[in-house]
């Protein structure tokens, strides 16, 4: 029984390690920029907005990311503090900058908020584009 318990504990430890490694790799990928031009981002945004408008919506989630891509793990976003955008890194930062430069002048609004609270702590962040 002791050997079985040790084997199961080892399996659980290995699984936890693999999961943590996968999450770290995912965060690494997201901490980089998209690597595409503003024109390509604009085409994607236009298609997303057009599809949402056809469905009768006035807002659409454009990105969801782990709070680890914020320098403060989402605290400023959760508190809706001025300057929350300065805590963004990687792809979320690039998307914010694109909105600020290209979509904001056209009347689009961007909302960032924590959308889940695993274990009572801030989890993923959602960026929602609004219009109308």
C-alpha cells in the first residue's frame, strides 16, 4: 500500500510539474508581441466587429489572458485604477496600443476586467471592445 501511495504521489507531482511548465510556456508566448502589422490587426478587428454587429451586439471580447501578463497580476485592473494600462505586457499591451492609436479615435471603447477569481484571487483578464 505504501508503494502504491508513493507511486500515485509521484504521478501527481509529475502532472503538476507538467501543467506548471505548460502554463509558463503559454505565458512566455503571450508575453511576446503578435508579430503582425497594424493593417492585419485592423482587418481582424473589422471582421470581429462586423460579425458581432450582425448578431446584434454592441460589444465583443477581443482577448482573454492570464493576469501574469500584468506587472501587478491584475490588481490595477481589478481596482479600475487610472493607469492600469501601464501594467500590461506582451500581446495585451500591443492590443491596447492599437486600440488607443487606431480604434479610440473612431469612437470605440476598450474595457479590461478580471473575469474569474480562482481560489478567491484575480484570474484571467478580458479585454472587451464596445461601440454604439
